C-alpha cells in the first residue's frame, strides 16, 4: 500500500495534525482565517457527507486520513490563502 502525505501548511492557512488521545487525523486552521459563512458551509457539507467534525473554529477531526484528504480536496479552493509576506 502506498501512502501519500499532503503538506498544506505553506500553501493554505491550515496544517495537518493529530487530535485527542487517539491521535485522529486532524486539520488546524490559522485562527481567524475562515469566514463564518465558509465555516457554516463546511459544517453542512461534513454532516451531509459524514466526513469530519468541527471541534472549534480552527480545529477539525476526522475518522481516518482518507476523510481528511477528501475534505482538503473539497475545500482547498475555498480556503483563503495566506497573505504574501512583505520584505
């Protein structure tokens, strides 16, 4: 079996993490980076598709890595990108 790691920290306002004592796959968003309207859409989609649970405004938990990857693929284009750092 081949596993792939998705590194999202540098390109989006989120990074992969492990959640809770069972170290479930998770996503951490930069605090304040997601508009409430987008969060509401994500929660509705997650419930409809049984894919992830919003633990807080910035933390999501998933039953397995495939759910996390599916979530990322679904929402990657909607998540605001970090602002470019000025030199």
